[in-house]
C-alpha cells in the first residue's frame, strides 16, 4: 500500500485468503495465507469445502 502498487483482486477460499496482483513484468501473482485447519469449513461427511468469495478487504485491514 505504501508503494501504491495496484492489486487486481481479493478472494476468500474458505481455507485461505488470497490477494492478486501483477508484477513489474506483468506476470500474475497470487499471495495467499492458509487459515488454521480448525477454521476450515467442512461438510457433514467431514470433507473440506472450498469456494471463491469476494474478500472483504476492509475487514482484513482491521486485523492489522
């Protein structure tokens, strides 16, 4: 943010949070952080449920 480098997207995948941007050579880059396993969403059969939802960046920034 200090360098005003533009992000191209933000997503929550249930098990992780992801930020998307392009580097100076215009390569797509994904930065992601896994959530603790105890926070992963699961279904009744015990499998992990993953998805792609828009990440609320304002809420994420509040954690700083």
